[in-house]
């Protein structure tokens, strides 16, 4: 693993991705301390103030400081997206590995079913789930986790199929180990690298999906400073104060770029053979 | 492409739709909405509610309800909207037509922008142009549709006043206006495909440029334009089909948001309205039609790829 991190910092994408990740982590951990104003403090003398010395990123329709809200919004968006993705990825990885381990008809049935589930667009699946479970950040995160799982299962299965043919798995079967043991202890650790790469890239999607759900009014609820919600609220005033809208848009883009870069960097670092 | 392969492929589509129908029906059944209450209103008498539940079959076991719904669906009956009391099927298919137009326009824009961008980056590999194309593709996969749409609205419609902001005009009404209204939504939907396609075309072009037959064509003295169009472009386009087919899911998801923002009465907007008003038959029909569209487009792409691939093998 140290070796992988070492190689990661030697790819340009990896370095840039890690820098952005550090910025995000800082915002998530210390957002409240770093914010120049309380994020929900209204100041009617500062309504629609343009970016400047007093408000670096300007102020919104209620005179709330945009930078402070962005910093708080990082906490409302990023950890949830990461958690949801990795939870969904773990479930997907287990299904994919199990499918490859069982092989034959079971594998065929599981794979076809996963493909079928993926025929429902992620956003639509998440929309239906959230409308079933009720709106709110927690349910949105659950919906995102569920919509991540099938694609991760597909990726994992293709890697696990190769692992299934390895001698150590054959040895475990010959030793008479149980199926759960083989899947969890022998195969899963050996498909971890591609799963981590894919999951990292999926975090970018999760952030976007979460923001989209909030934008549509089904994720985070007002007065939260979630980025998608901020954009949705700022749209009404986009003629007067486009910066209120552009700032969270850039924050979402930066976060998604961060995880895309990290994923690409990890791919280069963990698969030295795959030169692209 | 054997007929056995084709049959298998079609069976997969049938299985996909079966799973989707079970999933969609199951998920919408958990919805805490009582169809009888939503039809008759909160003030209906218990007796009226009970008789309507009986009539709608809401007292039947879930699997029987599913069977009734599925067999009606197979006969083309998508049920009656709880919101408008109109048949769901015709409304959804009219909406689907508009969405397909949007998707088609996005595909055209993807080919116009993404393919040349990828080739340009490959030909100018390692220069600022290549870096620019790489940046475009990173931004493309990192901006959700609602952000792209809003930014385009601010710049193109609001500041520059180049194109109308929102709304839908049928092509039969006024073709010019229809196209003008379609450009921004289609551009928004195409962004992610442009990102994927340009990246793919770039790496394919680089591979093809280094291949022996392109070197041979050059040595033969063919003008570089001919080499590019006849050999490089053609080979770089092949994987584009796969990429576009893989992106259909994103595009359908993107269409939902884009139609909502640009006020286009397509299937995505219908679905959002159905979900916010808890109109079960419309949600079910919309979701099944969307998944069916996905399955059909993917199958067509697979068949197209098999056909082209075969032709190349025999040449």
C-alpha cells in the first residue's frame, strides 16, 4: 500500500487530486472554524454583495456569506457521498465476487440481473428510492449507495473471474474451505485494487447525484448549505447575483474533478501494466 | 453474427424488462400512498374507499396485483394516471418522442464536437491543444447536468441573449424556433458524452497513427487528409459506438434533469411530475419505458457493432 501511495504521488493526476482532497478535507474538518461568518447569519445590509474584501465570494439573497456556506456545505456533501459510495461499493464487490466464485448458471443469473438493474438510469433509481423512502440527506445517501452497487458488482466480477482461476483459490477449495471464507478471505482482498479505483471515480458521480437530488428538492432540505440546494435557491436570482450560483457550481466541479483525478492516478499507480 | 447470438441478445432484453418491471412495481408498492385515498380525496367515506380498493384490486396479494399490471402492460395498457385521470401510455409515448429528439440532437452534437476534439488532441499530442482537450473532458465528467444547464443559461441566454432560455416548440410548428430551443438542452446532455468520446477517439487515434497500415498509406504517398479521413477517422469511430451505448444510462438520467430545467415536456419531466405527485401508474410506466429504451438502444448498438466489426474482418 505504501508503494501504491508512493507511485500515486508520482503521477500528475495523483498529486493534483491529493492537493484537492486535502483542501476538501480541510473544509470538512475545519469548515466551521475557517468560515469568516456563521453560515446562517443573515445580514440584510449585505444582500447580493458582489465578491470583494468583505465577502470573498459575495453574499446571497439573505445576505449570508457564500464562502462560509460553501465551507459548511462541504461537510454536508462530501463525507456522505464518500460513505454512500464505499458502502455501496462494498456490497457490490461482495456480490460480484460471489458471482465469480459460484460460476456457471448462478454467475449467469446474477450477471444478467445486474445488467437488468442497470437498465434503470442511476438518477431515476435514486429518484424512485427517495420518493419511496422520503426526502432528506440520509435517504438520498442510501439511494446513492444502492445505485452504486450494481456497477461495482459488474467491475468486481470481471476481476474476480481471473482471481477464481488462481492457484491460491484452487488450493482453498481443495482444502475444503467454506464458500464464505473463500469469497471473503481469499478472493475479495485480491480484487480490492480495481474496486478501490472504480469506487474513487464513483465518488465523483455520487457527489453529483447527491447535489442533483438536492437540486430537485429531494436531498438536503433548506436551510442546509448543501451545494446543490444552494444552486437551486440561487437560480431565482441569477440575473442579479450570478456569483451566488457560480461558487457552489465550482465547488461541485472541484470535488468531482478531485475524485476523478485520484481515480485516474490510482489506476496508473496500481496497474503499472495498463499504460494509456 | 449468428441467429443464435441474435436470439440470445433478444432474450436478454426480455429478461431485462422482466427484472425492471418487478423492481419498479415492487419499489412503487412500498410507496406509502394509498391509491384509493389519492383518487377520492381525504374526505371520502370508508365505504367508498373500501369499494374502490376492491375495484382496483388493492386487496389482492401483491403478486396477483403485479400479474394484472404486467398483463395489462403487455397489451399496451399502462393504466390511468391518478393525477390527470387520463390513460398513461399515450401521454408517456408522446413525451418519449420529444425526449428522443433531445437525445438525438445531443448525439449529433457529441459527434460534431467530440470526434474532432479527440482527433485534434491526438494530432497535437503533448501541446496546449491536447491539454485543453483533456481539461474539457475532465470538466465534462465533473459537472452535473443541472450545473452545466444553469451556467449555459446565465451565459448564452441571459448575458449574450443568443438563444431562448426555456420552453419547447414542436418541429411541426416552427422548425427554426424548435431547433433554437433545442440547442442549449442538447448541448447540456451531450457534455458527458463529448468528454467520453473525445477521450476515446484521442487514444484510438494515437494507436492508429502508430499503426503499420497508416505508415504504409503515408509512404504510398497518400495525402495526409485522405489518410486521416479514410483510415484514422474510420477506425477511431468504431469504439465511439460502444462508448455512446454505455452512456445511454447517463443520457437518460441527464434528460430528466435537463427537461426539468428547460421546461421540455418530455418523459423525464413527466417522471418528475409523477414522482412529486406520487402518481403510481405514471411512475411505473415512465420507469419501464425508460429502461426499455435503454435496453433497445444498447441492443441496437451491439448489433451495429457486430455488423461493422464483421465487415472489417472480411475486408
